[in-house]
C-alpha cells in the first residue's frame, strides 16, 4: 500500500485504470475546492521472488560511494510502479487560532507574502481565502 499526492501516484499506476482515475480526479477537484487536503491510495502485490530480486539491486545501490542518492532513487523507481488505484481521501486541516490576525499584522507591516505549497492549486487558493491571505482585490499569479 502507498499514499501520496495525485500528481505523484497517478503516473505510477498500471495501465487500464483511466476511467477510475478520471472519476477519482473529479472527486479530488471537488474536495480541493472545499479546501480539503487530498491523497491517493494505491496498492501493489509484490511476490517474494520479485522483492528478492529488487532487494539485491537496492543493497547494491545503498553501498555506492559516489552518487548514492541517485542510485537509490533509480532502484526505488523500479518497485514504485504498477500500482492499482484503491481510492482517495480528503481531510480538513484546520487553521491554527489567530492565523487571520497574524496575516493582517504582516500585511499592515507592508511585508510581501508568497504562497509556496505542494497542495493542489484549488486547495491552496481556498485556504488562502479562508485565512485572509488572499482577497478578491488581489492579482493572483499561479505558476504550475
């Protein structure tokens, strides 16, 4: 089993799940528009033989002296493919108390704020408005 952002997990799914992926993406967009944090859940059965073969490659990768991280990532990619989509989740990540007030203080101090996030764009925008970081008079640039 694995979980992660749709942008990471969906490319790692096995072929033939396009209809289910499209339906799940619709759910994720709806969740994100409500300001919810979303994750994709997927699974894969790995036989003992396949795992043993992969583990040998992984052991070799972690023993590399130069470029160890690159080798580890390459070997990880081998096993982190071919998943079956299980579903999606959405949770509310409540803002801490007084976030709006703190942002107001920062704004009055003429400090420029930038939002950098790994969240879905819809989630980030919704949260930005809910904590008063964004308002309808602002010019918002989205770089994706």
